[in-house]
C-alpha cells in the first residue's frame, strides 16, 4: 500500500527542531498579524518582502534606503514608518517596491524554517489558495504556528486546523499526530464563530488594548491642539460618550487631565453600553440615569438648575 503525504501541526517555533528533518514543505502562520500583513501587502502590489529577525538588521536595511517595517509587542518600533498591521498595506504606496519586515513572532519563525525546500506563508486570508497549492504539490506538510513568544496561540492554531481539515478531506493526505487532530477539531468548533474565538484570544486583547490607548493618546493631543488654536482654554469643556464611547471617555478624560493639563466640566454618556452588572440595587438604577436625562433634555431643554427632591 502506497502511503499518502502527511500533514502535521507544530504549535510553536521552539518545537520545530522535533519536526524539521521529516518535511520538505512548511507553512508558517502568524494570523495576528505578520502573515496576514504579508498577504495583504502582496495583494496590494508589493513586489518582494524580505523577512528578518532583528531590529539591528532592520536599521541596516533602512540605512541602505529600503522600505522597512518593524514591530515589537504590537507596536511600531520608533524610527520606522510601518509595523505589522495589515491596515498599513491596504493602499498602493508600496506598489512595485521591496519591503523589509521584522516582527515579534512571525518573521522570526519564517527565518527558523528558512532552509526548508518549500517555505510558504499561510493565513486565513489566503486559505483557499494555500490549500490548493499544497494539494497540487502533493508533499508532506508541516504547519508551523508562530505563537506568542514561543507560547501556544489560539488564532494560529485555528488557522492550522483549517488548513489541516481542508487537506485531509481531499483524501490525499493523512495524519496520526495529536496536535493535528487537536487543531482540526478546534477549527471545526470555531468555524461558525471565527470572530468570537478571535475576540477571546489573548493576543487580540493585547492588540485591542494597544489600539485603544493609541486612540486615546491621539484624541487627547488633538483636543489640546484644537483648544489652543481656537483660544478656548477658559471655556467650559464637556465630553459626550455614546454607546461604548462611554468607557472610552473615562480613559480620554484621564489622559486630558494627566497629559494635557485640561480639566473637564463634565462627561455626558448618551445611550451608554449596558453596564448593568448589578441587578435590583441602587447602582443598577443609577446607571440608567443617562438614558432618562437624554430624552428629558431633548424634549424640554436643559434646566437652569436641578431642583432638590425630598
């Protein structure tokens, strides 16, 4: 009986030496965000991408005049114009150009596997294309997750499971490895709710926190500039937060006070997100006040004063 090519999953790059000798084909995955950024950059016309491991290499390439993207722990490294966000490459500014890229996890993993005969980049963005290519190639495949600092990563494992399932259901591949079985069933559980699983992943939470903080920093600086240019420092200042803006105005208020020396007269929450974690007590009732106040002010106008109640 002729054996079929096998498909196996390696969850983290530090385990790669245990698999390396058995595979001619390796697919590197870093869903959030290096391999997704690479796929996006190629889709928007980047001619060539050089993945490197260190910031020192990145500086050397930049000194030679290359376009260089550098990210560490989710942030763009100081002195570079790009990071690893796919959003940075959804334009034609780098069309026809060479991009040098270094990231916390993804490009390091690519370089760990650089001596493999067939080294491929995989993400949820090119899932169909990568599966078709691997099926046509008809060789044993190792799917290598980049993880987070050599630790298990949920979104990479889901993507590895998606590739595994698509290859195995062709009946041209086989697998007897528990990591492949685990990744496959993780994908099958997640495929009807990808966003829910991604929301739950630890790395997505890290990125969300970074983005929120950057938004708050940007807004506080913009507001300070606006107030200065229009000579309104002596004016009353209020912030209105709508829906989930109700939570963001808390961070923005603190940033204005601590970073811009701007003190607010008040914060107004309009239809705030449902924060009712307390049931049937005064706290729950108090959280409804913005809902009640907004329609009253809309109908009757803002009162000159609030009458005392007995």
